[in-house]
């Protein structure tokens, strides 16, 4: 039958230890070490534990091994988020800054959590706490989805993709393109070196970021068009038609022999610089504030009003769906006379 004993021994330092040993059966069973303790109280507690396991037919060695095993550390959401940010070597600096901004709202809520424990209800509660507009909420949720995908909760298992998660309703976009007179006044008032970039925006419908990234390697002077190589969708990567008169002005800014492929066509013509220039021009002229993106709105509205096929307008703008173009611009009133 099974047996249990507590014996004592002294260590090399002369310290007394209480040793628990046991047999799972009769004398034919080997003596098994059950633990070494500093006090008799601890040894008796271990003896009683082993006795209970033997009485119920369990193997004390397996149970003790499980008790003494170190728990596997749980990897937190914050750890995955840091690894995800590090892995995104493809991000542009501006996009990386947006991602870091999103993390400031995400990590205080989900950072210490095990991603496996996050539920759609947790996501919904977090969305409710965000004091942001609908478009911004969608951006923050997109970052949360990406990190959870990275953590292995991809597909239907991702709580941030659950159909039960509700987002704030987006308000319809209100497009109010500037008039021809306003555009002429702004272009005449901004510093001379920003006038051509603004005319290009009005004449092509380019996004400001696309204009800022345009290099001479993407200029097809003979075909009077620009190539947009980067974009989130296939539709955004496109050829953009440029009126011949505007293309002639652009071509005259740099001699052909100096047009290296990587050289920017409009250095420094970003959203901030052009936006600030237009703000000052509007203030000086005493007209309503306008932003460079308003010139894209004017281009699209004019094309629709003049009867240009919506498929052509959508392709020029880089819209993936013509319905998007119609929804935004078909109802806009704009002065057609240049």
C-alpha cells in the first residue's frame, strides 16, 4: 500500500531540512521525493497534499510538476502594438505619425490586456468614449483592427471587425467649391512661386499630396499628363490629364536637361505651405477662407456640370467608384464660366 514519511537532514551549511518522501504502492514501488522544506509545518502540508492525491488515485509527481511549473507569460496588446509599429517599415512618415497618434487613445484602454480576451463589447465601449468625428473614429478603429490582426485575431475572430460593433453615422459631405472670381483673387494674391501649383490643382483635380510628391520622372510632357504612382487603391494610381497651356507653364519652370527623374516638380508645395498661403491670401483679399482641396472640388464640380462622363471624371480624380463622384458632386452648383 502507499506510504508517506517525513525525515530530516542537515545541509552542508548545517541547516535542518524536512524531507517528504512517498511510495505510490507497496515495497516494490520506488521511493519518490515529494519536497524539501525549512519547517515541519510546510512539510506536513506537502505530506497531506500528496496523501490526498494518492487517496484519489492520482499521480502526485504529475500534480506537483504542474504546481511548480512557471506560468507562461501572457503577451499584452501593448507588446503586439509595439511590434506592429516596428514592422511597418513601409509607412510614410506622415502615416507613421498618424499611427502613433491613434495608439495614444488605444493603449490606455487595451494596452495591458491579452488580445485574446478583448470582446466586441469592449471595442464598442471604447468607441463610445472617443470624442471624435465619424471619419476619425473609423481611422482609429482601423488601427485597432490592424493590431488585433497582427496579434493573430484576424478574420471573423477580430472583435474590431464584428458586425455588432456600431460606428457613429457620418454626416453627408457638403461641397462648396470656390467661384472663378475667388480662385482668380487667391492666385493673384499668393506669393508668385505658389501660383502655378494652385493653377495645376484647379486644372487637374490632383490631391495636394499627389502634387507635392510629383517628380519630373512622372511628367509626360508630350502626352500632356502626369503619372500618379502611389495610392491606396488601383484607381488612385493613374494618369492625370493636364491642359496643354498649364503643361507648357510647368515645362517652362525647369530646362529638360535639368529634369532628373527624382527631382520634384513643385518643391515644398505641401498641404501646409499651400494652405497657409491661401489662408493669408483670403484674409488679405477679405474673402471666405479656402483650402487647396477646394480647388479639387471646383475641378470635379465643373466637369460634372459641363457634362463630362462621370466615368472620366472619376478616373481623373482617382475615385474607385463612379458612384462616389456622383454622390459628392452631382448636386453641386458651380459657375461654369471661367
